């Protein structure tokens, strides 16, 4: 996600920064003195850079409302959200969040329901949800109620070296895990590992490596994650699929670079960029800088291989209105303006490659400009259906993911799955 490789490691909560909060308050008071303003608890990823810059400038030029969206490092964003919103703070009008965390503010009443805001002020404009990719709305919408908008849409992406495939005589891009393992064996050499696992990151391994194996083993609906039933019962090994997922990862270890147990998202991008591995499955929004190295133009991107069903998890980032905000109507107007499309186009121009605006995804010239987008175009050609990220229904999804990370790395698959 983040533009800075060094800040990519997720879920190492460092606590909120009192200094940042103080500076934001001072800045906001100055803006309020000059006119209308919105204060956003922002992150430090590609789209949030656009939010702070191009989007804020365009919105102020159109409406006269200024936007403050100073970035917060991803590693401390979750804790800052908890601290601010659990205390009923009005500092931030809007809050950006990893979509994995969205049920916590929704379940706790911290995220305002958009339909309720409009009902209280009928003069407010409509939302143009139809402009957004339908699968991007999985986490901000519950039944017919909307609690925010997606800001980016990501999915596990299969990244591979096209030139190494050709050199090894591999004509077919692997579409299942047996083919993936066979390709890893064939591609493996003293200079380049056949494949890459990211065992050092909670999100990278649990949500990336493990979930990418699990998500195609049983038939799922778009609202299913394959881990927990709607009633809260664990189902990720109901047919032995959890155990098999761990086995698939173990089979790949001999063809991974030494030290894979300590690799997180930054190391994965760096190793692929420099030619240290021939294949990797990772989330599309954290594949930063791969095309900036000596192997630019040599990478292929498509949906992850599958075991049985062509299903892919959809994740990303979202934004919601703080229910305690003193500027509910203005915050709503900003989100409505975003759904018109211009804001998302500006985010793309700022460097975001995990897009939400459907017309951006559909344009071939944009796919040529952003090769990673090919994975979403392949959804249609391969008949891929979207499913949900792990534990997203749970209020404590972060802690559940941490437990999954620990057990999925166990050396005994049967013990891990149980």
C-alpha cells in the first residue's frame, strides 16, 4: 500500500502520535477561520497522497471548502483510529481505514450511515455508487446501508517473470497450484529462486500467502471469506482445506530464497524488482516499485492460481464519516463529489494503481499505463468471482488475523488447521 517501501509492513501498531494530533488541530482552527474545512485522518499510501494534494486542491477550487489530510503512517493508523473514535473525538470529520478494519467502526457506531445523513438534510446530493466497481463496495455497504466509500481496490496478484518463463520453456501461465509448484521447480536456480513466500509479515503471510491458497478450495459467495460463517463459527478447515493450504505453502519452501521467514511486503517487492525470484503471489496494492528496477517490462500480472473454484479475495482501503463530526453534511458532500469520478481520476494520476472507478478499470490505455490492472481485467476472461477478506465480519479482525498468522506458520499442517 504505502508509497514508501519502508512503511509497508502492516499491523505493527506503534500507538497514536499526540504531536500530529496537536498540529492537525492548529491547522484546522486556521482553516475554519478562513472558511469551510474538512479534516481527514489520512494514511501514507499512493491514493492518500492524491487525497492530500490533487483531490484537496480540486475540491477547494470547486466548493471553497478546504481539506486537511496530513498523512499518518500505516503502521500507526489502526491505533490512532481506535484512540480517536473510541473517545468520541471530533478532531476528524472523515477517517481512512484498511477495509479489513471497517466492521469495527461500523459495529461500534463510529461510522455514520450515509443514508441517515441525507435523510436529515434532503438538500444533499445523491451518491453515484454505480460509477464504482461493484466488488469494491463489499466492506462499506451492509445490505442496503452505506457507511463510507472505497478508496482503493486490491486483490491477490500473480506476478511472474515472462522472460524467465520463456527461457525455461514454460508456455502456459500456471492456473492451479500444482502447475505453480511445477513452475517453481523448473525456474529455481542458484541466482533466482523459483518462487517467493512472505513469512515475516502478519498480513503478507496470513492474508496473502495463506488466504490465496484457501480462497479457491470451497465454493463461496461474494460476502463469504471462507474463514468464519455469518454466525461466527470457524469454517476454514471444514473440508480439510485449511490443512491443504498449509501443505501447499510447505511444498513451496525449498524453492524460495533463504530467509523467506522474515520477508514482509517491502522485501517481497525488492526481491522481485532485483530479480531474486521468478514468481510471487501478493496483494496488488503493496507491489510497489517492481517495475522501477532492471527488469522493467519483463513482468506479467494475472489472477492467482486456484485449487478448484475461480475466486479472488477483494480488499483495499476505505473512507468513512466520523459519526461525531460537527460537519456531517459537508463530509457527505465531499463523498458524493468523489463518486462523480473526478476525485478517483486524480488519485490515479497521483500514482495509485489499485483503482475503484469502473471506467478507469475498463479503459485499455490505462491498463497499458498500469500493468497491475490486468489482474482485474482477467476477472472477466477467467470467470473469476470476488470473495471477501478474512475475518472481515469480526470487530476484532486484526487480532483474529494475528492468530491465523501464527498457526498458519506451524510446521505441522494438521495441527495448524485444527
